[in-house]
C-alpha cells in the first residue's frame, strides 16, 4: 500500500531503539526523510545507519523541556521543516503508590508530559502555516487499563493523552492530525527490564499468544501518518494483541 508520504520529513524522538526505532524504520521505508535522536551518540548513529535511507541521527535527551525543544530545533535545522513528529520517550521507573515519592512524579512528568508538550508547541504552528501535519505519540496501554507497579507511567501517559486529544480538535481544520498509539507488550529492551529476557505471553494475559513485533507497531504508526489516514484524528489506538479487555 502506498502511504503517499514519500518526500515528507519526520522527527522521531527516542528513535535509536525499541518502538521509536521501529517507527523510524517504517517511515524511512515509505520514502520519508527521517531524523532520530538518542542519548548515546554511537547508539544513535548505529541506529541511523541500520535504518538507512539517509536517516540522520542527533544526540539529544528528550526527558526534559529543554531537551525536547533542542531535538525539534536540530531536526528543523537539518530537514528544513517537519511534516511528521513522533513523540516518544523512555518509560519512567516502576513503583506503586507506597514506594513512589512526590519527587519521582515531577521527574516523570518532565520526561513523559512536559517534554512532549514542548515539542508539540514548537512544531504545530509551523504545520498550521503549511496546512499539513501529523503528530503521533507513542504512549501505553496503561492509559486505558492501568498496569500494576507502573503508577508513574499510568499517570503521565494519561495526562499526555488528554493534552493531545484537546490539541487534535483545535488544529483539525488545518489538515493536521494528532493521534496516540498505545502499545501493549512488545519485544523491546523496556519489556526485558520489566519482565525479564523471555516474557511469557500467556502469563501476561495476551490473547494473541505472542509478544508483539516492534516492526508491526512501526507500520501502524506509519499508516497514521499517511494520506489515507487524514480523517483519523484524536484517536487513541491500542496495539496489544487483545491485552486490553475493556469495551471502550
């Protein structure tokens, strides 16, 4: 399927590994000029080389407002303008209500909410001028169904979802779509950190019976950036093998 986005430009935050990397690869495979960032220069450069298609890497930590703004500024300088922005950051540390300090919430909010807001504030006005844009955030299935021992992620991702839903309605008339994709359990380093090197799909109650493939996830994000998806905005799409059990 031709997504009709060849020649577009995209910045993928946290694109040096995991679901960010898979998303950057999917966009590049569809002819998009992609720039990624990572905190480690070698890892980011190696990721860009693996992605190919003239992918560019920069060193940037998007866990703060200044880091998020720096990535967008570097990406805009390198590509001229940004048609597509994928908001993504590392998940906050595990913990429950009793074990999580107030200070930990402040750090998590900087990483998973305020940084994402700052990037959105920089890119959307320029998209409005050009009357075309795609903003997609990689959040978590925890937004719909809070995950035990991940109280910080449950809190922060929900806040980002509310922010982006509001923005989506405000900018829709400018041919800009704003969506979130909510991953369940995929084969990434983050999942290894949480569940070990061989997570059991059955134990994690995944009806599909397998752990998700990041490549499939990346293709879903790429579709939301396509011309065919121009009427999809304000959506919060779970990609979880049926793990979420609610109706809505």
